[in-house]
C-alpha cells in the first residue's frame, strides 16, 4: 500500500507486528518510525492498518477447520522421501508459508522428453478467469504453455504417479500437467493459485474437483539467468534447477496462507516448467 510518497513494505509490516507482539504501544512504534524519517500521519495509518489486517487474518485462520492436505508429513528431518519408482530429496521445508523444495524429482531424460512432447503444442499462456470460470490471456503471465491430459503419455503417467506417492494424495485428485516456456523477459507476476470464493465464476470452476489445495512446479531445465520462483511475503526465492521442484500448499483460499508467488523474469536463455495442481476431490 502507498501513503503520501512513502511505501509500507512487507518488511515494515512484519516489524510493526513484531513491535506490537512485544508489547510496545502505538505511541512508541509511531515515535520510532518518525525518528526514521516517517511522517506522523503516515506512521499512524501504517500501524493501524497493519494491525487491522492482522486481526482479519487471525479471524480467517479461526473460521475454517483443519483438513487433510497434500504433503503434510514431509519435513526436512527426512532428507529423502520414497516416491514409488525413485527417492526424492528434501532440500528445504518451511511451515509458514508451507513450501518444500525437492531435488531429483525428474531425471534429465524425463525433462527433455516432456519439453519435446510439449514444444509443438505451445500457445500463449492463459489463466482461469474467476469472473466467468473460463480461461483467457492475462498480461501478468507472459509465457507460452499447453496442458497434457492426465496420463496422456507414459512419461506423464509416471511423473503424476510419482507426485501422488510423494505427496500422499490421490492420483485422481490432480489436474493434468501444464508445461510452460518462459523466453527472455517473460514472467508471471505474483498471484495466488487457489480460486477466490468471492468471484462469481468460482462455483463453476469448483464443480471439476473442488478447491485447489497445493501446487508443484517442476523445473525442466536450468535457464542461463533469472526465472526464480518467488514468494514475496516470505522473502523466499527458489532457483530453477533442472529436475528439482518447489511445492507449496494452502489450506484455505485466503491470503493468510502467505502463498503469494510469482515467476521472476528470465534474463538469459529459456525456462521450462511442468506445473501440477492438487484438488480437494477427483478432478474431471
């Protein structure tokens, strides 16, 4: 958010929350901000709006019960996880937001095969339009992409089964693999993967398998530069390394999950990824 000429960053909001949690009054926090060059009105508004947002997020946390989630048992304490036909490395795990980075999810041969199968079917990437439930081109997403049908090719079926085993989630609850190519300058600006319940098109989307609960982005190559998967609210960047993947889950369709994420611009070469989303129920 922007007030006057000063921008309240996520880092400042985190600092305000930490000061309030430590028992410091609004007067103390505002004085500290003023001492750092903030105008009094801007500082007071930042303090009040940040804590009001925290209250809204806390209310959202309490309003929905816990539910089974994909990948819920994975921790960094288990450095390698069985996934059917191979073991997958756990390179990093976070709890809030829920993010896991996997190594060796795909072989180099599987990455090359998926790229070759997808290359001739690429078109400008679309996003789901929650106003209507249809798909359309979105200027925030400047990649080319295509979807495979579930188990369309043996390599697809093999990877889908591996992911289902890895995340302990029913195979039939996964959407088909989406392959994306990002050329130099292409990016996907920060967004959420769940379907916003407030949008009119969401009920139609949910008929195909319910809400999305998790995403996994598999890197099919290592670009020459750029292309990290970013989580702005967590200050996290995941490097795109061939064969690795980043998994993240969201137990409710709400920003409180802190799963805002994006694909940083590619600065050299191309970036190829295979993305898969997990639904609540059987995807049809």
